[in-house]
């Protein structure tokens, strides 16, 4: 009986881990979130600065993937440039396809950040940036995240699922 219970717990834990778009990493969630924000911000700057309007978007994205993680680009953020470089490299290797898709679909930095850091990967869901001392950027507003993704910025739950949970709690209280 104990083995069956243990196997069930392990099964559900693995299901939750693999169902999430967020890939496990050795870095704290705050560092991964800041790395996502830094990557989007710096890649967008590089794409706008180093290219002409004639350059194809694929060329611009490929160049941004290659050049964004230079420590010189990562000095204005909460965590040390060497740590952010490691996280930035993690982003460019683990999420290359997702980055390419998001950067093709969205042109505004905030839209890209919401799509990549909150929707596609959930990397910034639940991260409280108000305690960051160096980078005072609080991230996109809760309203902007909700409008673009349908998810809560802090819990990552879809609006409908939050309403359903409230209804379930109300039903339980009635019983």
C-alpha cells in the first residue's frame, strides 16, 4: 500500500514538472525571470540598433541570439553580469525556438516580455520584483499580463480557472 501511494505521488510530481513550460534550472526563479527580462530588453535594443529596416527578421533574431548575452549588455540589472550571462546563455540555448517565435510575432518589448516570460515559459509568474534594489523595473502591469495571456501575473492561473476555484470553494462552504 505504501509503495502504491509513493508511486502515485512521484507520478503526479513528474506530471506537474513536465506539464509546465518552464524548464528546470539550477538558478533561482528570480534570477531566471530577471534573465528573461534582460534578454528581451537587450535583444530588442540590438535588433533595432544594429540592423537596417531591410534586414530580414530571421537575420536580426539570429544576431540577437548570438550577441545579447555579452556581459557588457547585462550590467544594468539586479544580479551580477556573470550570473546573468549564465542565465542569458540558458535562455538562448533552452528557449531558442520560443524566442524566435515570440520575436517574430511581437514587436514591442513589453509584449515580447509578457509572451516569453509569463505566457510561453511562466518564468516570471509569482516573482515579486518590488524587492529588487538595482533594477527598479517592476515588470509589465498585472492588467497587461492578464490582457495578453489571460493569466494572473502572480499565480499563472487562467481567469476562468480562478473563477471555477471560487465557485468550488463556495459550494464546499454551502455543504
